[in-house]
């Protein structure tokens, strides 16, 4: 059902070109052939990290969808990235999470790494030999960047990093981690106190805790990294010393939020498809449940939210590809995308009655998975505060305008191939 390929809805036509539509078809075919047959196994074996799916996506260079062709990437931009995450998520949010988690540090490298650093890491991402993670969240500080306690000290021509990171997407698949650590002494403002480092997973002193499955996203790992005096060379600094806050914030806004909006959208579509299929085939009186006005009213509300979430997700990344200021749009797409998908999922659980409580029914997986698009890249409260900043015209940095324009993939004619 959710694995059945579909054509892009007419409402998305303004944001898609011919290349996008080919990628849409490719992603749907891939999901039907490779993801759908594995989804049940991933769900039934939550303690297993799904490596084969990562290998299959890597073979298609999807982890480098936004990487320039000069580094082996697809050079396709943010709308293309959203298509891939969205279409995979409608079949398996866990598989989509594997894809989107590497796309975030890749974005950080695109905007902050030197040309030599890009040449060192991005071709390996493009050929599938290297997956990445971004490590910001910590046990005590959570997602509060200003509370980061991981320390990096400059010793000779190396940096020595000590600390712990948690909820790190692709922690068990990544061959390198983009770690944000504190490099300034107490009293220095957060805007100048943090620095980003690329830390290869085989470095001495870096350990990854055993995989512990969570409530949902079974097959995806979001684990803990412990760094005990891990030494990295100076050439592993990404961006400038003291620029770590900008690396983390821009990555969250330009990549984390739209990626999560795409995951929420995929889950949302699967929820609506599952619910309508169930109601059409469940007999009641002389017809089906889908004939009852009270239930059609609930489905109509779900469909309205889905259509609105779809437009938000794609319009925001279309603006990003154009190099236009759209930070608030990206934030809103993540915020409302999750909220609306969560509401529709709860409605679906109620519409299914006791059937929704069956452990092997797809709706349970969708309900568990949608919980995971709320905390990352800022909870709902954080998103509303940022949107209030925009309302009061107090958003001091437009990362979309500052960084996306440097590598805008827009074409003058949005319908061009």
C-alpha cells in the first residue's frame, strides 16, 4: 500500500523539474523493491542496525545528493534531497532516517570545509565508502548548544577532545563524526566558544556504546559516543576556531529541519493511505466504514493536514534552492509537519479501534516513528520561539541567505530538465 509508486501531486509541480520527477520515480521504485521487503524484518529485530539499506542507498550516491559533481555528487539540491527522504519515509521512516542523518554533516562540510577538506571526505561520501554523523547533543545539556561540555584542547599541532555525545544518528554506521566541542575558556560567549572537528571513528579513545533500540525507527541507530582524549590533527578542524555554533545552527536549520519535515511527510502519507484502505475494506451495516459521515469527517481533516504539510515541506526547500531567505519557512515546515502528522496518526489510531493495538500492524510502527521527528533540530517550543523572533523581526542571522546562495542549484526556468 504505502510502497505503491505514485506520481507527484499537481500542487508540487511549481517546485519540481524534470530531473526531480525522474528522481521521484527512482525513489519510489527503490522503496518498493528494496525497502518494503525489509521493513517487517527491521521492525521485528529492533536490536539490529540496518546496514544493507545504507549500502543500497550509497550505491545510488544518494548520500551525496547535494554534493557538487566535482566531488562525485549528484549536484541536485535541496528539493531533490527532500524527495529522497520523503519517498523513502513513506515506506520506512528508519531507512529515511539513515539517509537524512548523513545529509546533515555533509551540508556542514559543503558550507564550512576548505576545498582540500571537501576533496578528502566528500568523494568518499559520494562513492558510498564513508557515512557521517553530526555529534552535538550531550547527556547533560541535551540539544542546548550553549551547554556543551565536551572540551577540545590545543596541544602542539593536534586537538585533544574529551566528552560524550548522545542521540547521534548513524552512530554505528558512520566512519567519521562531525563533533562540536568547547575550545574557549569559561566566560567566552557561546558564539565564539565552540569549534567543529571531523573525528574518524577509528581514532584511539573514541568508543561507540552498544546499540540500544528506541521506541521506534527500528534499524536506525542513534547512540552514544564517548571521547577520551581523542587526538585529531589541526586539518580536521571544520570552519574556523570558534565557529562551531554557526556550523551547528546552520546545519540544523538548512538540513536538519527540512529533513525531518520530509520524514514527517512520508509517515503522514503512509498514515492516511493505511487509514483509507482500512475503512474502505471494513464492512459495516450495508456498506463500509468509509461510508459513515462521522468517519469521513475525520479523514477529511487528515487529508487537509497532509496537503498543507506537503506544500510547506516542498515550498521551503524550493526557496532554499533559489538562495532566498527562508529560515522561518524551514522552521515552520518542521514544526507544523510534525504536529500535523502526529495529529493524523493519533486520529488514525482511534479510527482503527482495537485493530490499531495489534503489535504487527503497520499503524503501530507509524505511531512510534512519528515521535522521533519532534525532539531533533529543536522541539516545538524551540521552533515557536524562533518563529516569534521572525514575527518581531529579530532573526539576526538568515543562514539560508548567507550560505545557500553560495551553492544555489536553482535554474532560471524551474521547469527545465
